[in-house]
């Protein structure tokens, strides 16, 4: 299974001011386009319930895995547009189950708790990071736990507009 991670970050490494801060209020239209094009290529999009609740719209026919401690209580807010798979399973177990169902690619789309759990699992192959021209100074960091000294290789860089840089990294393993 191909597993990538996608995030928009400030220059100082934050993904939000707080857990209710919607990304599209500060990221560029070009990044939204980049983000939507990437998530559309994945078979499933993996998010935490807090992040899922910040979205107002979803690409048609997309499949969302939503992490929540109460998967049995989860209700798909838009069943005519999206498929939802609520879960509380660890990354390895979830990936085995998704593979068995025929899914072959997944994109981890936040927030910080989900990015961290998936990076720690060692299952992520690729990172798509968009650096937006902001400094927050404090807020929600991309990762919220120690990741040792994880080394990455830059494989692609693209200016999305005059100030927004999209970077693609592979994990060096
Ligand atoms: N800039 C970006 O690219 C970007 C991308 C994504 C998100 N964000 C921002 O990040 C913020 C949200 O991040 P966050 O870290 O606070 O929240 P989050 O990771 O989106 O969601 C946290 C929730 O996920 C569930 N969860 C997490 N781990 C779980 C596990 N192992 N088992 C079961 N459920 C689990 C829990 O849901 P329950 O409470 O339902 O149990 C938990 O409260 C928002 O401001 C959002 O806009 C930014």
C-alpha cells in the first residue's frame, strides 16, 4: 500500500493556530487546488475527527477514514457524496484491512495527532508539504511527539505562487 502524508505548514512548522482553525482561512487558493488534486489520487483519505469536522465540502465519491474513539457512533454527514470508514484501529491493522478490501493507496491528511501516529508507524512513504508564507509563533505543530531524527530526501519542489512552496519528500529507509 502506498501511504503519503499531506499538510500545509507555516514557515515555523505550524498547521493551525488551534484545533478549530480551518486551514483554508490562511492557506492559498493554489494550495487548495494542490491539496484537492493530491487527495483525489488516493483511494482513501485518513483524518482525525477534529480535522474531518473542519471540512465543509468533500470531493465527490471520495472515501474517508475517520479516526474517532467512538466509531460506532459516527454518522456520515454526506452519504450521497462520500463514503466514510470510522475507525480507532492502529495504522498497521487498518492498512491490512484496507488492503484486503482492495484499496491500494492512502493519504494521511491530519491533524497533528494523526500525522504523528502515522509517521511513528513507519508506514508513510512520501510527504507532501506546502510551506505558506506565515509565522504563527505558537499553535498546532505538524507533529506533536518526538520522531527521533527522521531523515527525508527532497524529490520535488514547485512554487505554487510567488510565495508558496510545495515540497515532496521521500522517507530515507
Ligand atoms: N494545515 C494543514 O494541512 C492541516 C491539515 C489537517 C488538519 N489541520 C488542523 O489541525 C487541527 C486538528 O488537529 P488535531 O491534532 O487537534 O486533531 P485531529 O488529529 O484532526 O483529530 C483528533 C481526534 O481524532 C481522534 N483520534 C486520534 N487518534 C485516535 C486513535 N488512535 N483512535 C481513535 N481516535 C483517534 C479523536 O477523535 P474523537 O474525539 O472523536 O474520539 C481525536 O480527538 C485543526 O485546526 C485542523 O484545521 C491542518
